[in-house]
């Protein structure tokens, strides 16, 4: 009886607290592991040109992610409310900062990631069913501008159907959504661990690990990083310590994207049991588990493939090349199934969590009013549907990948800003209860902020087009915020 009452306890926002520690950890890990770990090591290898730097890039990404997660634990324990990061920015700075984050999340960050992951799912279904491909058009490309077109291929259709299906599933309530999340996160985690173990066993007979690691830090054939600005000279990892630093930071774009979305559990804080304990703990456990798996996966790649084959993997599908080395020609199908499982579970977590932010914004009068309502299953149905529509439109555009590149630095900027909020809240609101305090404060949060600033500055300098578009998307929310505030005042008047 007591367990039933605890499960059906309502949060202040009207949500049911049904997510335990295991469920919360599954949302963290499941939202992080998508298709990136199977692909982006190729680009990182090309940019850094040495096995040691490839591994160090993933270790560094993992440490940054864990440091951020440990810092977020303090905010989550202080403010265990639906909306997570949106709420933290609102309380630490002002409502406009929360809105700008939520606006960018809705327009690109969450919806763009959902679209990209859904297309990744469809792309690998195409391995099993070749008629599902990006070139098999149902509606031929319609050019809206010289460089921009919308279309509907069989691949895009499958991606949209996946988004709609998972949206419908999550509209049925948290219980079903978390069951799918737990099932698919467990499946992809165990399958990755099995692949890593087999790669280590099979690779031991190839002696490639020793070959790769005999020249651990020797940089060979590193690709040039060509800046968007014509007056900035190209640079590569072979151009001294400064060149290596630039290459290392630019390489982080891929690994950081692969490790992103760990903060999604904070969006669902209104549905977590004992949130003051479980959110922070799930952030630590989830990011730690994924970091270990990601580093181990890259060690496995180096165990079965020479570095030059990792860098030149067809279509950057490193995991496919590694799987072929382990399983032969069947390896392509093994990885296809693994990525389908991985992206299915990843998108379920993204869809489940994202809608909670729009719900919190709507309750503040900063989003569509209907998004603030819960259906009979105590989930924000309208918010789920509008997220579904935007993500589906991004699938049609074919520009979801570009959009994600454009906002890479914006995502890191918001992470740094949110962690800065810990310092501000300790000064301005010392009376707030803090069941958990950020590990290593003030040193560890400060190091993260400095690293994030350096990352953003280098992206602005070497990739100003992407960074500029990302910043433009954020700034476009400013007039919308004041329109929403004016609407609130008019309604009250």
C-alpha cells in the first residue's frame, strides 16, 4: 500500500512521481547513447592523427560531462521541478534566460537531435531493407532557395513514422514510456559491452593494438582544419602545440555531441521519486557508465583496426568496419541492428523528456497555453505533439545535421551559464535548502566554465558561420520573449 501511494504521489506540477533511481539512470544513459559512438571516431582520428589523442579526446569529453553532471546535481536537488535546466536559468539569472534556452531547445537542440537520431535509425534499417534510402524519393526535392530544399524519401518517411510512433507511446503515460526506455537502454548497453568484449578477444590475435600503441602520440596524416574566415590560416594537429590544441578542441564537437543529452533527466524532475537524491545520483551514474563504455569502445576500435582505417572508414561508419573485422560480412548487419536498437531507445528518452520543458514554459506564460496542460495519463500531450511536428519538419528539410553543427557552441554555452548559476544562487539565495552540494566546488565548476569558454571562443574563431547561426537562433528568441510578456500583461489588464 505504501509503495502504491509513493508511485502515485503527485508533484506540485501535477505529474506522477514514477521514476526511480534505475529509471532515471536509464534516461541519462539512454539519451546519451545514440549513433555518435558508432561514427564520430573517424572524424576525430582524422583531426588528431594519433591513437593516444583519439582516446584522450574521449576521456576528456567524459570528464567534462561528469564534472557538469556533478554540478547540476546541486541545482537539481535545490529545484526538483519539471523543466530542469530551463528552471535553473530562470531562477539564477532571469526569466528571459530560461526562455532563450527553452526556445533554442524547442527549435533546434531537442527537436534537431530527435530528427538526426530518427534519420540514423532509418539509415540503418536501409541496410536490411535497401528500398529505404535517402535517394528513393516519394516527393522529389523542392528547392526553396539555391541551397535549401525539402523532400520526402523513404528514409525520411521511416524517420518521421518513428517520431510519431514514440510520441504516441509517450502520450499513453510515463509507465509505458519508462518501460521502453529501460528495455532498449539495457539492450543497447549490453550489446555494446558484448561487442567491446568480442573485439578485445578477436583483436588480441591481430596484434593491431600493439601496432597502434607503439606510436601512441605520433601524429600522422592529420587533416587540416580550414576556417570559415579567409583571413584565418588553415591549421592542423602537426602545427606545434597550438595547432594540436585547436585540433583537440574542434574534435570535441563530435565527442561532445555523442555525450550530450545527459541533462534530460532534469527535465523530468517532477516525475522522479525522491528527486533531491535520485536526480543527482542518476546524473553521476549515467554519465560515468557511458564514459566508460565510450572509452572502451574506442580502445576496441584500435584493437581491431589500424588508425588509418578508423580515419578512412566508409561513410565514417567505424563500428561497421570494426564489426566486419570481428564477424566478417555479417558485421554490417550486426551493427545495423545495434544502431537501430540504440537510436530507438535514445529517441524515446529525448521525446519523453523534451516535452516537460515546454510544459514548464507554458505554465510561466512563455509558450503555447495548451502545452501547460496534462492529459488523463498525467503527461503533456500537446507539448509532445508540437515537438513531434517540429522534429518531423526538420526531417523533411534534410538540414538537421547542419542545424546541430550550428548550435554546438550554443549548447556548451548554456551548460556553462547554468553551472555559473550555482555561484550566483549561493550568493543571492544562500537560504535555499541544498541537500547536495556540487562536488569540488568552486574549483571543478570553475574549470568546466573556463573549458567551455575556451571551446566556444575557438569555435567562433574557426567556425564562425556555424557559431553565428547558432547565436542567431538564440537571439531570435528575444523579441518573442517580450511579445509573450506583453501578451501576459494585456491579458491581466
